[in-house]
């Protein structure tokens, strides 16, 4: 059920052929503006990837409007509580890919791995099946929260995945469940993994977001990293939630992300309140949107 607070954030994507991305961009921007939304939408010939925040009333209106379009008729929206400050502006852009892998074109519908639901994944854990979770998010995202049995390929960004194939080759004989935030990276990545010889591979339908909403505090520990000004969210309140992220300097439990500008390019690190006073000369609070 959608959060009934003042603001709601939604994320959604759709792999579908967009014949004229520039024309589609103008149309979609007008719709988002008419509901007063902020956030971002990326458009490519391969589809759409978006995250928006607005008042709960306007988000509901926007979703209803979008579903009246043929292209979005069956789209899945993932929602969580907003605060009215997740984004500072509205951005609608055309890109070569809606999620950048740089591994060529795939027929997503035919080549992607079979999707399993949050309930099916939970049953894997209940039955103590022999499987691993391959987390396809960036390394710093995994630090904030992750599944039990997670394999972390330590990606600095998603487009590094093709370079990691040799390091992941030992998983080809395993039962593998690929996961990411909302499902979009898995759709494309599992096409590549299957092409590279992964036979027993699945992907989590609608991503980590869907699992922790249905099973809060269960087999996913910590918070979900999000690419807006919240940085992390538990999605739902849960007494069982534990903080698994650790300060990069003293190892204390915390979930505050900063940009470390002593690296080129800058990298995200976690820092507690005690250590920020000492390292504030090289750290700045993450404001990504």
C-alpha cells in the first residue's frame, strides 16, 4: 500500500522500444511538470528508467495518467516515503542506455534470466537451499545493506561488470540469484551472465525494494541505498532492522554517506558523527540530486 504521508517517491522502468526518444522526452516532461514532480527520467531507444517525488496525491494522479499510455499500461511502480527534499529539480534526459552496461544490445524479453518473486527468494532461505545472491549494485550501496549469502563483485559502477566476468567464473556451477535496487540492472546484467555461461541463474523480480517491503528485517540486513538526497532508506519501519554499515575510519555502525574528494574520481564513504569532525576537511555530504 502506498505511503499516505505528505510525500511519496516512486521508481519504475520499462524496457520497450522508444521510436523517437526526443519527442517522447518532451511529452513525458510535460506530464511530470503538470503534477509538480521532481526527480529524474532517463529515456533511450531501449526504454525508460525513472525516479520521482511528489505529494502523495499528485503521485497517485501521475501513476494513473501514465498507465493510460500504452507503453506504461503494465509498468510496476515501487513506492516509499518521501520528505519533499529528495530532489531539487526535475530532469528528463535522453541517453544511449537507460542503465549503462556498455556490453552491446540485448533482447531483454528473450535473453534475461527467469524472475523469481520476493516470496520465492524467501523460500530459498527457509529451505536452506544451496545458492548465492549476486548483488549487482555498486560496492558502496552494498555496504549500506545486503542479503545473507551475498557475493559482492565490488563494482565501482555498473559498467564495470563485463570486466568482472573472470572473477565471477567460479559461480557458473552455482545456483545464483541476481539482485539490484529495483530490478533494472538485473534485467540487462543477466543477459550478459547467461551469454558468459551462467546456466542456473535467476533475478529478483522488482528488486531488493520489493523484498524488503514484503519481508522487512528478514534476510536483507541494513538499509537500501537510493540515488536521491535521502541516500538510504529502510523502505518500511521494522523493529528487526539492524545497521550493518560501518564508519570507514573507526568501524562504528552508521549510515551517513559522504563524498571523499581526496580520491579521483571522488568516492562515497560512510562516516560517523565523531569522525566527521576530524575528516571534514576532505569529506562533503552527498547531495546527488
